[in-house]
C-alpha cells in the first residue's frame, strides 16, 4: 500500500512539473528591453547613449538570444518630461516590450513607476535617485538599482562631518532628486549636531550661479553643498571662479560622478569626498567591464551606466533561468538570486524593491596623484549595504512586511 502511494505521489509530482514546464515559456517573439532615458539633454553624459551601450553589452553576454528568442534593446528620449516618459513607456508596453531600464531623471521615473504599478511590467531604475521610488511610491515590479538620495546624502554628510562641524548652505536643484537629497542631508546634519545656515533652489539648466554663490558667501556657512545633479560642473566651476575655497568655504558636491570630474577637472575638485556605487578599480571585474565600455564609448562608464548593465544582465539571467517573460515569474527569480557581477559582488533585492549593495566613499585625487585620463579617485572606505541604505524599519513602502 505504501509503495502504491509513493508511486502515485511521484507520478503526481512529475505531472505537476511537466505542467509547470509547459506553462513556463517566453511567449513573446523576442525579449525586448527599452532603455528610457535622457538621450540629448543635461543628464545625457551620465545616462543617455552610454546606458544604451551598457544594456547592449549585457545582451551580448547571452549571445543576443535567450532560449532561441532574440534580445532586442530599444531606446527612447523622454527629454526629462514625466508626461512624455509615461507616454513612451505605455506605447512600448503595448508593442511587446517586457522591461524598461534606466528611467532617467526622478520625475520621469516616478511617472513610469505609476504606470508599471498598474500593469505589472518590469522597471529597472538606474538613473533616478529619489527616495520615493522605494518608499511611499514603491511598486512590486520596479527595482531601484544604483544610487538614491538617502544613501548618497547620508554618506557624504557623515564623511564631511568627521572633520568639520561648521554650518552648511545648500544650492539645490528644484526637482524631485534635489529635494530628496537636501531633506536627507538636513536630517543627518541635525543628527550629528550640525546646522544649516541657508538654502536656495535652482532650476535645471541654470547657466549663472553667481547670485546663489553670493547668498552662500553672506550666510556665514563654511560648507557649501552643491546639490544640482546635471548642473554640477557649471556650479562648481563658478564656485572656483568666486574663490570660495580661498575664503575657507568647503565645496561639497552632493551627487557627483566620474563624468562630472571629467567635465570640471581635478584642479577644481581635488580632495572632494564623493559617494559612488561603482568605479573602475573597485574590482578586476569592474576594470574589465570598464575597459570594454571605454573601447566602445571612449569614456569610462558612470555609476548609472554600470548599473544599467547590471540590472539588464540580472533580468536576462532570470528570463533564461525561468524560460519565461512573465513579469511576476521573472521578478520572483530576480529577488531570489543574489546580484554578483562587474557592478557589485554582493547585491540583493530587498522587499522594498531596493537593490542593496556596497557603496564607496572616495576622494578625488590631485592632478599630481592622477596617473592618466579617468584616474580620478581613490578609495577611502567601503560602506556595506546595511549601513548604506535606509533601514527597512523606517520604510513607508507598502510591500515591507508582506
């Protein structure tokens, strides 16, 4: 009798497995990923065509196909307009795109995230850093992959205030990411016993920061937070021309990347502390990927572009492993699988849809320390995931605890 039950159980399990295998298939005629970003505007150097190239590099690692289905990488420019971003994403999804990568600026990414919350498609956010994406606006099929305002601002403030408790002044971009950075930084400054002497808001694409720099001078602040992602190079160059450093005011870029250092130069940025999720010398794998990217783009990848590569690669691996393009199936596999690649050796997707990983506090080299083009930073400290990202017990994400 026991033998009959055992055989019956085995037959049932095989039947269920075969039924599951029959259901698990890539139903589309191709695996389509759209890179939606700023292709020509103020963020294009850190995202844009480089993000598209990074996604293509990920696809090439799979030979351009998964289980016989071709991988297609599409691209579109949302011009940093939320309504255009949502419209482009909606059309892509109706045309058979299964996942969107990058996302570009935070306002545009938040608009796309509202769309995927309703249709369940996958959104791999690398460009946008607003805290809301994995906080009150979190969505079960969207993952924030690279930096965010909490991790960036907290680490920068903590690093600076190890040696200075002087008052701060913020020049902040008047958009979602800028607001998130300043709010998080203010909380951290207060927690460490510091003060904020003042703040001004700047529109994206501001060509002249002189009035803002004069306000910073007159505020009595000794730490000037340049918080204008996209315009950092302009603001820092003008701060140098004003001679603020010679007046004892420390310039602190709140969200800065290698492409910004390339634009400004080592002379103006030497000694600055920067938080990054990626740089080419963090590991042999990072160096190999960066050199391959450089051969194509004649520039090193930004942390955002490296994040696009990682996110697309992880997504494609989950599609291959499950032999499915069903969003829920693929996302479940992505969350169950650690992220280990050229971008990070120890990442994982948390229940709030934040991909957590090491961050790096680096210092910009002096011109004398640099050994050549793109040799910009040296490692100060590695920040482990549990210290880098917002604790889950402070999350407003409705997915936490479910």
